[in-house]
C-alpha cells in the first residue's frame, strides 16, 4: 500500500495516537496513529502498528530539505519513503513536483541523496519515461547512484494518456542498465498481467494502480471476482443489538 501526500500538507500536521477512535454511529477500537492538520481535525494520514512494515509513504516534493522534514515526521511509522517523480497532473507540476522533476536531474539527485543520508528506512522513487529512451536510462542510472533501494518506472511519457499502451520495452531497457530493483508499472489489469510484464521487462516486481482500484481481486490467482463480491469481503459489517 502506498499513501501520497505533498510535503507542504504533511509539514502542517501534528501526530496523534489513539487507542479509541469514535466513528459515528459506533465506537471502534482501532489503535491508530493519525497525522492531523494543525488547527483542524482533518486526518492527512492514518496508519497503525500492524501496517508499519507494509506501508510505503510517497511524497510529492520539489525541495530536499522540506522532503526530509516531512519524511522525518512519518519515518517511524512506515516501511519506506518514496518520492513521486511521475505525476503529470497540473496541481503537481505547477508546484514543481511529480513529473516536473524529470526535467531537473540535479534536483532529483539532491532530494534523493538528502533523504538517503538522513533516514534509517529505505528510500525509493517513481519516474515516467522521457521522450528519448536513452535519456530515461541515463536518468535512472543517476538515480541509482544516489543510493536508493529501488526505482519504479511507469511505462508512459508525460504527454501520454491512460489509453496509450504502456511501453514495456522501454522499461526493459532500464532494467538492463541498473543493478538495483526496478518496479514495472503500466497496463496491469488482471492477475496474468503481473507475470506478463515481469517477463517482458525483467523487472524485479510490479506495481498496479488503476487495475487494483477498479477491482482489488486483481491479485487473486483464480481470477477476478464480481465487484459486488469483492465489496462484501472487504467491507466489514458489524451487527449491533437494537438500542446500542
């Protein structure tokens, strides 16, 4: 599981631990840790001890120092910190974050090196393809030199739309050039796609986004279930006696 938040948003938070969280209409003991926006009750990030070794906290940032300050707020509660360098949305690019970083290799190196040197947990990043395949390979090599534990590659360029096929062959070029793990991403919509993209790219592992959001049973080797069946399994129903 990956949780994305901008550094500015996180830096305006305070950490609160709860043994009992009251959720209308019933109280539920979930033992959570909340990062709450100062002056409000808005929860920016919620996690718990059981998920500590499974959650990768992804930040959107354009500044190494701010990235480190934000990462230090959550580093004791997550398994790793990831830097988003692939988001093409205007809100991200306008702030110099996401895919805007792809044009600034020096800034990328500064952010990743700063995080890597000052954190005791793994640091990773996610990128998109550049216009020229060789440029993407060179960027990936530069990222590897910062000491990150892995790099995820979305097989589309910034200008590509979701309907454009992901370029698995260009991910394969990056895998061949690096010694650190590469996580392949793009056009993974059913269980069989996990193996297909791994074979096509040689990647160490696979990332799924839209496919998993549309139907979480994408991870089932027996095939996808009807969405209604998935919902019933994932939504816990608690029966309460009348009047309680």
